[in-house]
C-alpha cells in the first residue's frame, strides 16, 4: 500500500470503529449494572444507572473521535 493512502485508511478505520465502541461501552455498563443488582438485590436501579453511564461513555468516545477526525487534514 502506498504511503499516501495510509492516512486515509486510518481515518476510515477510526470512523468504522465508532459503532463498535458505542455498543461495547453500553454493554459494559449494562453488565456492571446487572452484576451489582444481583450482588446488592437492588434490581433494576443499578442496571438502569450503569446502562446510562455506558451510553454516556459511548457518546463521549464518539465525540472525542469525531473531534480528533475533524482536526486532521
């Protein structure tokens, strides 16, 4: 692969992974919430709280990647 195509490929691979990052962050938050609800018998409150934390982490990551990609030429 030529050197001039490498930055473009990196750009598209960063954008393609956004969906994966968002889903993984959400599932991690959900998993932590389910585990803690089982541990403390507080169902469904900790699951809901940590699900929202996971969604917020996914959005934070999304905006960070988009900000970084918009700065690069």
